[in-house]
């Protein structure tokens, strides 16, 4: 038991580094203010992080088949550290975008490899629950991001000090994993081709779950991005004050993921998915009409709570659908994370067209409608 926990802890800590990609939400507000960007242009900033999930997930899955999961995680740590140091030494719009690009590439490597690596430590029916625990750790990281940015801005004198703080945490994660022996399957002698991996989408189950990942990440990144903007628009808050809207979202997501890690050991994944996504659909509807600051914060938090366990449910269902293709399915599902690159720009365009953040909420509602359909379709899992 102690040996298993000693191996589990550094893997779970890797989920903390995984959460760094969510800092793009509050960073968008800072960068928009620093360089006086339009809503449409600012909406492209999350794309700098999440587009790589579309472009590189499958190549990284193929590479992981050759070098192994742990080595892939360590490679992701190196890329993330480099990315976080660049804007600290020289900050302008270009270096900031380069940092987000490298953060996205590193995070793509990490998400492709870390969740399969977890399956080398945790086996059987407890995997979905353990994966949800990892999402708790990721949510804690996401929740802490706006506070770290605010601390850097107010105490250290500039929000950009967030970058070396993240570099130091990533270095710690890499060293801890380096010191932890984890037995995994030998690297594949023959890696699946890109065509073979994409061919898995011919399986209707995999296709539906792929778009489930696409839209749940879109909800996550989109809500994280729009929360400060709603507070700025409806309550007249400053960028620094409005950043706490993202923190409310992430703390509620953390609580939801923590509760989900226990609930998924007691009730079916399908039932839990349905209950939460129906509640999220009602919540996003209320957000159109309620204007008070407290109501906006409460509803944003509830969306985080209700959507917190959906990603691990969908991801776990995909692995169960084709367990003999675990690495390839992981790469394919993580490719769906590029929903975080598509949804925020769509929200920005709709906001510019309509003239207020109701445009963003329309886009988010569409994503939740798809997830509701996915929940109704998802086959039952063992209790």
C-alpha cells in the first residue's frame, strides 16, 4: 500500500502542472489590458495553448509508444519550463505568445502521457475515480492560478512573475517523478500510424466521446475565460478584481471533482454524468438573466461544480471501449482538448457581433447541449 502511494503521489502532482494551461483564462485579461486588444483578438490567445492538442496529440501518442509514458511526461516538463522562462526575461506580445505556445505543446505531451501513466499505478475499476482525483489536483492548480497572478501583480510588482513560479513548480514535479520508479509496458516495437489512429473515429462510440472531450474542454476554458469578463461588464470590476471570478469557478470545480471521486465509486458513471449535465444546462440558462455580482459568481461556480467530473467520465469510457488501444485512444481523446482553442474565439466573435457577453453564453450553451446528448447516449458503466 505504501509503495503504491509513493508511486501515485508524483503522478498526481503532475496533474498540478497540467492545470497550468488554465492560467490562460486570467492571462487573457492581463494581456488584453497590457496590449489593448479587441475581444476577437484576445479570444485567440487561448488558441495559442489549445491548438496543439489538435495538431500534436497523435504524433505525441505515436512517440509515446516508442519512448514510454514516463519519458514523455519528463519531456513535457522540459518544454514547459523553457516556455515559462521566456516571457520572464523579455516581455512583449510576441514572447508572451511564444510562452503560451510552448505551454500548450508541453501540456499536450503531458495530457497524452500522464493519464495512461496513471493506469500503470492504479488498476481496474478504481481508475475513473483515481483519474477524477487527478482532476481535483488539476482544479486546485487552476484555482490557484488567478491568486498567483494577483500575488505577483500586487506583492511582487508584476503579474509576469507568475511565469518563473510555474517554472519552479514544474522543475519540482520533474525531479520527484525522476526519483520514482514506475513499471510500465515495454515501448511498442511497431507504433500505430496516424491513419490507423484516426481510423478509430470510425467507431461511433469513439467519435461521440471524442466530441464529448472537445465540448467539455470548451465549456471549461470558455467559462474560465468569460467569468472575469462578465464581472467587468456587469459589475464594473477592474481586471485584478474580476480575476477572482475564475478562482470561484475553479474552487467550485475542485469541490465538484473531489465529491465526484467518491461518488463515482458508488453510482454509475452514466447516472452521475446525466445528473450533472442537466444541472449545468439549467445553470447556464439562468446566467443569461441574472445580473447581480453574487448571482454571476454563484452561477459560474455551479457550472464549474457540475462539469468537474465529466472529462474523466468520458475519457475513462473511451479507454474502456478499446482497451487494447489505450495509448492511441489517449492521444485521440487528448486531441479533442483543442476544443479549448475553438470555443473561446467563437465566443469572442459572437460577443463582438452582439455587443455584450451574452454572445459568449450562447456559444457555451451550445456546448452543454451537445454534452447533454452525449450523457443520454452514454452506455451504462458498472457500479
